[in-house]
């Protein structure tokens, strides 16, 4: 399966550089902690069964679960391991459709505690109270394919090979804080940046995503709402570097 990017929704050829869909997907899974696991219902054959599911992602981006055998999704998986996990980017703009999300499809099967216990407990410390219960077991979703939607930007299928070989973005853990700070404290600066770097004069501007190569803005002009990608003037290697770049770009945009 090849990675796709819908031309009508994605960045134009030669447009601002951005991480691949696989990198963006790995980043979102890395920062997430809870998703919605869908299994095939054993009680009502043919129907999907969705349920909230804490997870921890391993070094290949495979979600790991800790589930009781009494849970409905465990019973469903015993009969049919085919499943999917929906993970959503936290909504920091007030518009959930502007946030990234992805669905991982594959098979979810048992793994030994020795393989994943430390990883899972590092993300969900309270699970240590359940680890000695005999009805709890660890599961891992083996990735067959991923479908990623980047808010109002690109969307498409990602092959399992591309997904597992990609790396999370270095700004992954800090991204939500950067977005909230820029939208709360520097909304005017984002409008200046949109005008200076994208030629867009907008009534409102909000950052919806940020990575080492740049960021996405949701712009509103009158009744029109649309997105634009803005490239950093150089690649950001750390949170401090990203902060300095945004300060520099905002300054240059104001005086232009």
C-alpha cells in the first residue's frame, strides 16, 4: 500500500515543507495516551464495537493495551483480532475538525508482560494496581495500515512500513503548549505572520499544529475559514529553538 496525499487538500507542489504523513501520524500516536478501540461485536455479529482505551505506543508506534478478560472488547478480540484505534489530537482551537486524527488498523493479540509491561506502566502508572490480577493481560495492535487526517490540511493512507519506520517529531511533547501559548498570548502576531509569510490578510488566525519544519494556521476572513501552512525560516531542533523562531518571525512580520 502506498502513502497517499489528496492533491486537492494537500500542500501545493513546491509549497512550504512539512513532515510526511507517516511522521505526523507517529507524532500524534506518541503524544497520545487514550484512543477509541473498535472491535467486531461477538454479541451482534457484523457490528463494530467502540470503546475508550488507554494505550502506550512502542518504538515502532504499535499501541499496547492492558485489558481485563471480562471487558467486552477482550471477548470480541478472542473471536476476531481485527481491530482499529482512533487517536485524536487535543483540540486547542475550539474546532475539532481542525485537529489531526488517525485510525490505525490491524490485528490485536496477546503479548507477554515482559515485552511491554515497563512501557505501559511508564505511561499509565495506576495500572500497576491491576498487574497482579489474573484476568488482566497485555495486548498489542500489529499495524496493517493507517489513515491520517491533518485537520484542514492533508489526508491519506499510510502503509505499515512507512508508519513503523517514521520517527515522532522532536517538538511532539511541547506542541500542545506552544499552540496554546501562541493562540492565547499572540493571536495578533499570528495574523501578522499570515500576512507576511503567506500573503493572507485574515480577521482571525489560530495555530492548529506545529512541528520542526513549520506550523499550520486556521484563518478566518469574513465567513470564510481555511488553512495555511507556514514554514519556519530554518528547521527547529528543540522547543527553545521553535520559540526563538516564532519570536523572530513575528518581529519580522510586524516591521515589514
